[in-house]
C-alpha cells in the first residue's frame, strides 16, 4: 500500500532526468512514472513511505534547482487519484460534472487529492499536461453539492500556490459531454 506520493515538475527535460536519478538514489521509493510533457517540461511521480518520499523529493529539487515548476509530497494519497491519473475510471452514474484547470501538472495531483477527500465524488481523469501545452486538469462527478464542495476545496489547494487557471461545475450535463471525455 502506498503511504505517500511525491511529484516533481521541472521546466527542463535534462534537469528532470537528472532529478529522477537523484530521487531514485536518495531513498527506497518506487518510481511510478518519469516522462517529458508539453512544452518541454518533465514530471516525476513516485511513492513510498512518507520519510523516504520526502527525502527523495528534496534530492530531486536540489538536482533540478531553478528549473522546478512545482512539487509536492502527499501522505495518504486517496486511491482514486492514482486510478484517475491512469484514466482507469468510468463514471458509475452521470450527475454533476466538475472541472479544474491548472498552470502546473503538479497542481492537478494535489488538487485532485484535496477534492476527492472533501466530498463523495468520483474522479474521472487527472490529465497531466501531455498534449495540452503543459497545463493540467481534473474531471470529477457526483451530486451537485458534493461536486461544488470538491471543486472549491481542490481549487483552493492549488490557489495557495497561484496555479489555478479555471474551474466549473456543470449540473446535469448532456451525456455527450461525458462521452467526449473518453
């Protein structure tokens, strides 16, 4: 069971790869993904116990220095976040739809975690910047009140770092909207 995740986003591919090596050498963690994304950024997602993830993230930040866009350690990450990053979620029921859009890829991860912990919603997608100009977004569904609360809490988590671009809640969207997401 994952006790924590770490996420590092750099605006240099070379420094991102170097940071990945430092992350892996710093502590006993599991690399979930490390890859370039648009526009010339690099993202590293890894897991392990909180102390190991924290030590690895610090090593990655030191290795990438001024190229860090955003970073985070999330203890007790909600399991829906990891599933939604892999787009492994299909909506059980189509109700309200919430969307949050961010300037950094990392913001989508910590905002999605805050959102799904705030109310009973289902994360549908946590899109991490590939093919969308380095931005990211989170899509979730649930009852209107739950989606409103989740979007509010998720956006607030990213607003603290100035990373929120836009958000919306759509009550009873047309089925074609859900279909267009997949």
